[in-house]
């Protein structure tokens, strides 16, 4: 297939920014762990949603993201298409037969000794906000063996929920799932006192298999993000969901077919979202 030189260069740049996975060469892994989340997000049911999350730890940071979301990154990196239309607009799409794994957890959380930084998309804009590391842990003189790991107990009140954590000093990393960090050992299990949310360590990668391995979470999940607050990020996401077609249009993307059907479906989705908000049970009850 023949490409005009300029068009090819633009296509290459686009793919490099949006689809390729890039690595920080200095981000050598010191630990890699997989957590299982069991979560009750709807007050109308006792059903728990389950999803696996990856925690990758380097010398100075930890990276936390949904495994399904990361698999989606891989699919998009290999399946994205871009077409320039005759009117100068651009249509983005996927190769025929592409199936992108779906998840509601598309965020990335990076922790350090200094702060916690949360990254997520609102439309096509990557937004981020920072929070301090949790300092108000209460260490409890109680022990438990979880999955053959010797653990100690700690408690904390965070974002409107009371949490019970079990951490292990045998795994000397001050990190854990989500925004939970600051303990003298890796968090093996953490549950809120109502039992609505539970993260548990289910797999770890041995030191021998980590040698030379780097963080494989692509940079575009966390570089060049727009700094904001948690409340403003949530509002931006609500606005983006309610105005999906307008957001795409503002980036020069055309929706060629099915505009009326799309508008009707968006109305139906908004009605469903409004219903869900009434019975929502978020992990964080406070911003």
C-alpha cells in the first residue's frame, strides 16, 4: 500500500502517542503482585464484582491498575486504525474483529513515599490529582497467617470508610492496592468494616523471574496529564459521558453513521446512569 510521506509520518506519530507501550528504562521491577478485588458497588444487591489488579513496585514508586484494563491497552496498541476523511476530519477505529476487554476500572495509581497520584480519562483528556500518603494508621497487636504469609493488623479511616489491613514485614514494601500505603510492609489483605470491599493478594512473582524485568504499564496512562482535583475529575467524567459525541467532534472526529440511534442510546444510557447513581456504593464515600 502506498502512503504519502507526510501522511505516513503523521500516522506514525499518532500511533506512537496513542497506541505504543513505552517504558521508563530506570523502572526496574523489585516486586510484582496480583490482587483480587471483591466489591459491592450496588446497594440493591449482595452480589460482589470481582476483578484482578496488578501492583508493580520499583525502587521509588508503585504502579497499580486493572489487569483487564492493561489487556485492553495491548489490544488497542495492535488494533488501532486512523482514517483521514475528504473534509479534513479524522475517523478513529479498530481493525475488523477487534474485541476490547471491558472494565470500569481504567485508572492508574502511582504511589511514592511523598504522595499518591491518581490518573484517569475524561473523554480524551488524561486528568490527574495528588493526595498525601496515609499517615493515620493504627497498628494493632494482632497477627494472622494469610495464604501462608505472616501478617500483622492495622486499621485506618479513609475517605469515609473504616478499613482493616493485614500487612507483612516479610515483604518490605510500604505499598498496597488502590491508595493504601504507608505501612511497614506490603498489604496482603484489606477490607472495609462493612465487608463491601475486599482486596487480597493472590499471586506474586518470584525475585528470580523479576531480574531485568521493567514496568510494562504504558507511559500514556500517566504522562502529560492535566492536574486537577478529585471532585473536578469526577465532574469532567460525568460531563464527558453525557456529551460523548460532542467531545469526539471537538477533537475533529466525525461520526458518520447512526447519529440519531447514537443520541437515543445515549439518552437511555444516561437514564440508566442516573438510576445507578441512586444506589451507588462507591469505595470512597468522600473526596
